[in-house]
């Protein structure tokens, strides 16, 4: 999940948040909670270790060389009123060579980062910004020449603000064309060196935070569902619309890649998703079903269309006409359009049934789940720790969604400050 972070925590994340390539993954040989130390020798020889950042968290240079604001810039400046934002961040825009040097010292095989759309194409549409293009070419070349495999995300909560202002960004189907053109530029300019593309990061979290509770960019919601004072929106329908347009945009970009670039570039186009293990609080049938429903709503929401071409049955039942319908053509195009799934996993949720929520005439996405979710985030005081549950989660994804190729793109600990490794007891 993306939260505003200081530079020190980003550096920590660089060290601790690893992702792995799982070509022929042998389950059961990975982590057990009673072991305390692992080395690379515990992993298959072709396991790829990497680390991840996002553009707004590290680049800085927010107003330099032609970049225009994204919805993250607007969010950070509105919510934190100048105290915390990505204007400077880690200054990666100027210090990328030092960063890559640190990656080499850390021993990374791969680096996952995102492109700032509004740096490459200011205002989201139209001519490419030569300085933005140069920056990403330099970064990619620096990685490649140091033997580090780039994994690139195209959208990480940072739509160009201009497109949000113009037509509402992801709630409008106009986004499909603009996103596809942006992806086209990235594939064309960087695809000779980049093989792993993630179209959209965490559409499930982006849509619920951004369009239901209003707690993340673009901060849209409607009362009584707003967590903070969001902008005007419609929590009843917009989370569904946003994901619908995200899936259509993803599949459009993936189709373009297959048609125009795959033959020469041989890369892969996937999507990343926030996942969680689900624990029924009571050992009752209702809570077990509620768990499945929660999983359908958060994970199946994205993966069922990508694997089977339609939203989960429980979602369609509870959201009714508020969830958009795919035409049969769209459904065919979305199905199979992700070459891989980027798994983002930090913790479990505890779930109890709350079917009563369905009696309320006014509902948002969260009420449609008809369950109470307790995020088991801070089970060990400040530190989010159920990393061993990742094994269960991977098995579940394999079982439910037809054994798709997986990258573990984020996992591990959520920390606010630098801490010493010996402080971690798990
Ligand atoms: C949200 O959209 C629905 C469906 O169009 C509409 O019935 C409802 O009044 C809207 N709510 C708000 C707060 O605008
Ligand atoms: C979730 O359930 C686990 C296992 O029963 C428990 O250890 C944990 O404290 C619970 N967390 C919350 C937030 O309820």
C-alpha cells in the first residue's frame, strides 16, 4: 500500500521489501515462523531478489524540467499542507546513479519502479517531454549496465491531475484512450530494455481509497462514507466505475503490446494487486462465507475478470446495477490479458459476517462486502507482521485463479522509522 513516506523509510523499504520471481515455485520450502535466518542458498538459484519504489516517493523534482502535477501531488499538498510531500523526496531524479550504486551494494537482481506519467507526458496527453524521456532512459540504462533487471509500473496512484480535472480521470471511459497512448509511448521508448510491465498498481486499493472513503488520491467520496473531508464524488458507484475503466485500460494496453511490440520485444504485461489472507473470527459458516465474500470483493474484483472475464458472482449480487457490465467483446479481451500478477501482501484480515449491511438502502463498496473487516496490521505493536501468511496466500491464488505466473512485488514489514534488525522478533 502506498503511504506518504519520508526518505529514510524509503531507504529502509529498499532494503527490506523484496520481490521474487517464482518460475517453478516449490511451496512449503519457504518460510516458517520458527526459523530466524535465511540466505540466498535457501532459495532456488533462479530466484530474483529485488526492491521497489514509486515515482512520487523517490523522484522529487516535482516542478522541474516540464513535469506537471499528478493527483498524488495535489493530495499531498492538500492533506499535509506543505509539511510532507514529494516535491524533493529522495531526489532520485538527480541522484539515480547513487541509488543504482546502493542497489548494487545491496545485491539486488531487480528493481521495481514506476514512471511518472505527468513527467513523461505533461498533462497526460500530447507531446512527449524530452527531459522526462531522457531521465527514464538514463535510469534504465544505468540499471541495465549494472546488471539490474527493471520492472516498470505505469500508474501508481499518480494520474496526471489535468486528466482528473478534465473528465474525472478513472471514472470516465475516456481514460482508456489516454492510458493506452501513454503505454504506447513507454513500450516504444523503453521496451527494448524493459521486459516486465505492470499497467496499474493495486487497482483495488486505489479505487476504495480514492473513490469510496476518499482517503487516498484523488480523494473522492460522498457522505456518509468519507473517512476524511474528501472532494465530491459518489462512494456508491465510483469505486466500481474506476476499477471497470482500469480493467479496460489494462486490457487495451496489453492488447496493444501483443499486437505491436511483443514479437520484437518479448516482454510481459501484468497488473499488481493488494492481497491478504482472510481469517474468519468465529468458526461459523457465516464467517467463513463472509471471508470468501471479502476476498471476492477485494481480490476477485480484479482477478476474476482477468482470468474468467467477469466480476465475482457475490459482487454482482450485492452491488446490483451499480457494478458496470462488460460487453461480451470486452469480457473476451480482458480474459487472459495479464501475463502475470504482481502480488502485494503484508498482513491478514479478520472477518466476521455483517449481512445486515445489505438492508441499508444507501450503500458503498465497503457495505456491499457485508462483513466487518479487522486489518491485522499492528498485531506486533507498530510492526505489521504476518509475512509467513504469504505462503498460504500464494497457494490460494494458485488454486483460485488457475496458477497464474506471480511476482511477489511487495511484502514484509510496515515501518514508520528506522529500526535495528535485532528489534524484529518474529
Ligand atoms: C450516486 O449515483 C447514484 C446512481 O447514479 C445516484 O442514485 C446517487 O444519488 C448518487 N449519489 C450522490 C451522493 O451523488
Ligand atoms: C486476528 O486474529 C488473529 C488470530 O486469531 C489474532 O491473533 C489477532 O489478534 C486478530 N487481530 C485483530 C486485529 O483482531
